[in-house]
C-alpha cells in the first residue's frame, strides 16, 4: 500500500513538471506580415548600445542579464520569459521580434506605448547581440 502512494506522488510530480515544460515550449508566432519588417538599425553599433541601455532598464528583470529568461522577476511568471539564446528565437526574423515587443502577450508587456519604434528596433539589435555573444 505504501508503494502505491509513493508511486502516485511520483506520478503527480512528473505530470506537474511535464505540464510546466509543455507550457514553456508553446510557441508564440508573429503574423506573416511581421516577418517582412526590415530592421532600420541592423548592424548599427550605436543603436545596439542604446538597446543595451533599454534592455538593462526594462528587460533584464525578467529575461536576465544574458537573455536566458532567468531574471529575478521571471521566476514567478507563467509562461516563463523567453530565452533569447534558444534556436526558436535565433531563427526568428528581426521583424517578428519587433512585433512581439510591440504587441506583447501576457505576461510579456506590450511596449507599443512605452517605447518608440526606434527604441524597439534598438532592443531587437541588442537581443541579436546577446545571441552572438553568449
């Protein structure tokens, strides 16, 4: 009888962990129109430096210093913040990332009103910088 209860407890814990992993792996897909947006600051080091400042002010709390989704406030969020170093983010276009920054999806805030269009592109640049400098 004791083994049955132990088995049930382990099974519940495994299912709970699977549910957490599954929730984190759900994809957030930008509309096709977003994929064609062109980053006006691509390769612009000054824009990337500005993006770093913005990232440190607004994003690091959830996404972490290196963009791994492990910031102190991100621990309590569901789904967890994106890890910018994962292949699914790396393979997205700049336009798709810009769209996600603009629109948001709970718990990710929309930055449409908080940041200018240029600032959102600067953040895209810094996210790309993080990917290249892991």
